[in-house]
């Protein structure tokens, strides 16, 4: 049941997404010694108008 | 104040969404003995390119 | 894979928790026409010092 | 590292979003006495078909 | 219904928590022009063994 | 800013937690080509009375 949720910027492309899912899943398999079928990953990709760091929207940073 | 958040695939249509909201709300009303006005439900519907199960994106599963 | 996460106050007891899990799971089974083995529920129970409604901590409300 | 996540309706426009980010960031700076560079805000804006209050979708409320 | 969730370190004391709740609530009232009764804040305070920044647990940073 | 949140069972010990944080961070560094200082990981470890799979609490499964 371990569930890994990412909140991040857009991911470059589908291949990067595939590899990212595999790497996150492998990390959980190792940490919990669970079969990989049990691991769920959810990628929330946010636009630069929806995220602020240091009080400033990403879209306003250079 | 109980808040129920769903992370799931797309929901079939608006009627299914309506009924799902009612059922989740009823479950919380029963568990907490609170009036239904207090219950909030948020449905996050994710594309098949944003979710991985067992190390594989849903979009890559048959 | 649908995942239902609750953010709520403490739940009365283990039996209430059991029934709540079943009811939330049944709601997702119906909405998605998926087998119940696919449904995950996570209950985050928060203390009254960790939740504010209307600008006031629950612990400060009568 | 404090991370503030909002689940809310659509925000009116980019200026409102900017000010909201600043206000949420200021609140965390004050509460934690941390430099503002450490504070992250994520705005999840939900459509009225994805949120239910009191068992009813927002889109169905007048 | 706007819901503000914080993931952060422990908050110093109850008064800081009260003021933080008020400030976050005020920010949402202003952004959405909604009455403050509609705003919910949830504070998830995490131990230093549960958070990593830059690949290192907070508990291992000086 | 990418933030990785885990919802899972208890993690065995502090060393496992350390390694898990590093592995999750490395996965995000690779996917986003960002410096590791930007990556935050939050581990939410849940008791077996707070999680249901297939309609049953983990505490009730063998």
C-alpha cells in the first residue's frame, strides 16, 4: 500500500515519467521489503502559476 | 470539518460523481455523527500518465 | 488504485473505524466498478490543536 | 521546508494569486521564524464538478 | 470550503498555532472574498525524523 | 521545490529511513535535473489502525 505522491513542476516527457515511476517504486520496494505490485505512485504536475517559493510565483521568477 | 480526498482515475460521468459524493458524505456522517453540511469531498481525477502501479504507468498497462 | 484519504477529528473507536473503512471502500467500488481489493483508505485523525475552522482552533471552540 | 497546500476553488486572477502566495508565505515566516526562501506554497484549484460540500457537488448548488 | 494544509516542523506553542491559523485564514478570506467560517486549516507537524531536505533527514542536519 | 510525500506503514529504523530519503531524492534529481538541495521528502508513517486495503483495516489482516 505505500503511496508516493509527487508535487512538482511539469515532467519533461513520457520516458522521464516512466523512469521516475520506476525509481520511486524501487526506493519503496527496498525500504519496505514489499513486492513492487504494492507500490503506487501519483505524479501531480503543477503549472508555474500554481506554485510559490519564497513568496513569489514561479511564473514571476526569471 | 472532515475532509475526504480521492486520488483516482477519471470518473465516468457527472451522475456517477454526484452519487459518489453522496456515498462518501454519508459514510462520514455515520462515522462522526456530524451533520452532512460539515463534510467536504474533493475528487482528484488523474490521467493514466500520472499514475504508476507496480512500477509501471497505467498508460502502459494493456 | 483509488485512494481515499480522510482528514478528520479522532474516530470514536475501532469498530467505528472498521465500518467507516468498509463504507468508504464500498462507495469507491460502486463509483469505479473496480474490485474492492483495489481500494485503499487512509485515515488521518487530527487533534483539536491542529485544526482551525473559521480562524479558530477547534480546541478553543466551546 | 514548510509547505502550504491549498485546496480551493479557482482563484480570480494572477494578481490575486500573487498576493495570496505572499500572504500565506508571510504567515509561515512569522509562525516559524524562518527566512521566506524556505516557504513553499502550492495552489490546487478545483473545478466545481470536483468538490462536494454537504453531499452536493458545488456545480449543483445554485 | 478552501482548505489550507501545512506540512511543517513542530510549531513552538499553542499561541503561535492560534496566530498562524488566524493569519492563514485571513489570507484565504482576502483571496476568495469568502466569509471566514468557510476556511479550514489543518496543521501537520512532522518530527525531524520524518522530513528530508537535500537527501538528508532534518535530524541529521546540525 | 519538488516534494515527495510518502503514505506508508512504519519504517523499520532510522537507517532505513535515511536510505529511503536518499533514494527518493536521487530519483527526483534525475527526473528534473535539479540540484538535490531543492528536493523535499516527507514520510507519513501510519499505524495499522489507520489504513484499510480492500475494505479491511490492516490491523485485522492476519
